[in-house]
C-alpha cells in the first residue's frame, strides 16, 4: 500500500493536477518495463493535465480522476471550496507558498458562514489548500484524505501491468465542474472507436450501500447510464460469482456524467467501492472492498 500512501499525499485539487500528472509519468517510466503490453502514452497539452494510456487493441476505457476537493485562498485569508469538501473547524490544511509547503488550520465563522485559514501572514489570492496527509491502515480499514479518488488511480495502476487491451484515462476536473472528460471522449471515440467505459471511483456509504460488502455497481446517480450496458456488467459479475452491491441514488455524479454530456455515444458504468466520511480528512474504506475492486476490474477488462 506504499504506492497508495504516496498518491494520497500528493497536492492536486481540481485545476492543479500537474503534480499528480508528474508522479504518474515518473511511475510509468520506472515500472513500464514490467508490463505485459507496453502502452502508448498520450499526455500532450491538448489533454491539459490528463494522461491517457492506450494498450493493445482497446475495446473499453477506464476513467479514474486524479483531482481532489480542496480550497482556494480568496482575500484576507478567506478560503472558498473546490468541489464539496466536508470540512470541520480546526482541520489541518497544507499548501505551497514561496516555493515551500506550509501548514495552516481551517476556521469556520458560523455567523457569516465564511471559511478562513489562520496562517501567520496574508496569503496571496489563488493559492490552493488541501487536507494535510494522514494515511492510516489496519487489517480491516484504510483511512486517509483523498481516497476519493487516489484509490481508483491505485486500482488502475495495479491492473495495468497485466492489461492486454484497453485504454486508461487519468482524468481531471471531476470534483469541480468537469470539461476534461468531454475532450478526451472525442479522442478515444474518433481515434480508437471506444464505445464503452468503466468509471473507477469511490461512492458513498448509505442506508443501502455498506463498506465491507463488496464492490458497488451504480444503476444511477444524478445521471442514468444505459441499462443494457449496466446489465451486461452485472451479468459478467454474477456469472463469475463476484459479490456486488447495486446503488441507486438521485444525486452525485462522476466522470460517467461528463461522458453522458459529451457528444459521443460511449456507454458507461460506475464500478467502485463505498467509503465513510466522504470528502473529509478521514475518508474510510474496507481493505476487503479494495481487494474486491482490484479483482473486479481485472475481470471486467478481460471480459468486455
């Protein structure tokens, strides 16, 4: 899990994913010789900070977003959310200033409902802040900021070494408005004729979805995927005796929603695991669910 810990420690809120991009490219350079099929790496300026790996003769793409929630410094050390962080008064935050990493605390003013940081000097507007890394693992649980979605990235990097055919997309801006996936959809559809995609991401534990009970196949969230494709995923998992949970929600979204809004007919299905304390500094997942997600993605990329 050392790789997952490193991923969770990287400062990469939406719009500032270049640290994650640099890490992924460096990791690929060090590990790519161990892969069964060496990928074509797409990472030019047209993709912004996203990275796309093309392996063999792809039929299916996996999307794993590399950005996180966080905060942007406004004026007089007021901070405003990036995405929807689940913050508490006193949360430890980190950022970069004067080429150095610094630490500060979040302060929430209940009277005017504004958020501030208590740094010793007034920070320049535009600096971004994320939760201070605090990675913990036991025999049964992993607890850390930004398991959403560094865990999805970890899953994809782990299955990639044995992948024979497929496209892996490390996407950007998922937590704050999207736009990146729609651009990538054009490339993978027009150049590689990709028409189906899996979304490797993290969902919420709810009254119907439970940590420790296996992977989650989302039947719908704010967006509704094509039932024929979702049924195809469920049939594969049932035939291989993979235990999974079926999710139905009225809100929330993922890269699948951005694919659906693109101009390209790419079927998609969210397949992930549930976590507690979403978007907080103490996100929590089951170790057994992580293992199940790894097995599930290896299976689906072979079967689809």
